[in-house]
C-alpha cells in the first residue's frame, strides 16, 4: 500500500503542466545570437534576423576553451532568415587557435539548424561541432571558408539542401588531418541535395561508422574540389550513394579512390555520374571499392566518362566477397584502365557493362561476362554534359538483350551519328523507309 501511495503522489507531482516552448527572436528579444542562444532551453526556437553576426565569446567546451559565435543547448532549434541574409561570421582566429562558428553543447535532445551561413575566418575554423547521441538536422545552410565545415561524432545526422564552399585545410601541419566538408566518427548520416564545390585540403567527406550505422549520400554534386579524397565511407551498414554528380575534381598522387572510396561497407552505389575528374598520378584510382568478409557492395547503373587519367584506373575493386558490378558505362579513362581487379579480389558478378574508349585497356584481371560489351554508348551530347543515351544506343533498353537500361541516364534523344561517315547513311535509310 505504501508503494502505491508513494507512486500516486509522485505521479501527481510530475503530472503538472509542462512549460511552453519559447520563441526567441534576435535582435528583437536579444541583441546577439550568443545572447539569444544563452537564453534558450530544450524545446525553444531561436529566430535570427538578417545581418552579419560577428559577436563571439570564449568558453570551456568539450573541445577545450574556444571562441564561438553561438553555443546551442540540447533540444534547441536555430533558424536564420536564409543563408544569403543571416550570416554568422567568425573573425580570424588569434594566434591560429581553434575557433568555431557554432557548437552544440551535447545532451540527448534533437537539435535543428536551418537557413543561415556559417562563415569561418579561415584555418583552423570549424563551422559546426557536435558530439553526442542525439538527432542533428541541418537544412538550407551554407558553410564556407572554414578548415572543416562540420565535425560531428556519434550523432544521428541529416544534412539537406546545403552548400559547402571554399573550405581549406591546407594550412594544417601534416600530422593534423582535417577533412574539409564533413568529419564524422561512429555516426549515422544522411546527406541529400547538397553542393560541394571548390574545397581544398585533406578529405572532403570522411565518415567512419560502426556496423549498423547508416551512411547515405543522395543527389549531391561534387564539383571542382581538390582534395586527397572526395568521399570516403567506412564501415557503414547500410551504405547508399545514389544519383550524385562528380565533376572536375582533382586528385593527388598515389591515392586509391580519390573521388570515391568505400571500405567494409554494405550497400549500393548506383546511378552516379563521374565526368572530367583527373589525376596526374599513374597509380591513382578514380573509384576504389574495398571490402572484407562483412561488406558487400552493389556498384550498378553508373556512368563514368571522360576522366583523363594518366595511367591509373577508373574503378578498382578489391573485395574478398564478390561485389555486384552491373549495367555501368566506363569510357574515356585516358591512359588508365577502365576496370581493375586487385590480385586478391573475387570476381564480381552482374555483367551488362559497356566499355568504350579506354586506351589503357577496358579492364584488367576482370573476366568479362557474356553480356558485357565494348561499344560506343552513343551519348546524346557529352560535350554539353548530356549523358542521356540515344534510341539506338547499346545502353538503351533492348540494346543488350535482358540487360534493360545501362548507365545513370535513360534514353534522351533520337538517332545520333555512330561514325563520322555514317550520318548520311542513316538519313538515306530514313528517307528510304528501310
């Protein structure tokens, strides 16, 4: 009976009305972003008006005593007036000390950040730092001129419709590895509809999960970055890299998978386009798929074309468990080999791949399948980056029986010239009704 009474009293004491979530406006309610966030608590929303906000404070945090433009409590939502209008700008860091634009103070409640720009003062700024087991959503934001845009460990993260531009980690000493876009460990990530352009330094995205942690990158564009690796995903189960565009990225010497590299991951790499990416190293690989016994990759429906390699490889596969390699177009790899299997790798399964114009060889150590073809894919207008295929392309449905659509882009035009002298013949056949 006493236990029942005590429980009843406790229920009565804790069942009172919960305090309403507050809406805090900057500068109407508080003059600075710092002050507005300091006044907030879990469940509150802080709206920041137009302007360039440069005020900082230096405080002890989980990464040491650092200056920052804002310290976000657990459970708070921070919303700007749009990335063009609300700019959180960090001044140059005195003495080269670590500095932040925003930091999440930990906790377990979800944090959301929307509609603002995190602009650092160069190296060694971090645009955002977060650590803890909570949901973190970042939408419609711009990160620019930091050494690292987002550093986040352990979080369950969602990044959507963001721009990562001109991050630069090159001033870092050699022992100070700083991915420039996203640096994540033991994290679960979904990155969708984002643009990564003109970033320089170490790696652009480096995410290391633990078995069961998702790593998803969808509909993102990676353009004109000069980094050791553009996208590196390790130990993510599941992994999904879908409908992305890689163009004009420059890789350094002797790096396997400087545009895309995966390790011990399970999932899909599909419908991506790689065009105009280059490396001047004869030992570099554009894409490297490496898996042990606990990872299986399905590399399907991708278009890889006009990546001027000096030697090297377009796609390198090193897996002890057979990967799926199917319905891909690999062409224009310069002096590089289109598809290369390491000596320890299992032969992939799949087929229905089209190889074309790889002077260094279409493949090496790979046993082609009966449905693989060496033929011109007949793109609609590759000079204009239009990689839809023509109706008579071998990559169109029916071009190779039982294969269906091949490559990242479906049929998008009618007849195109197969050879320099063939267009007149095609017109004559059309006029003659043949």
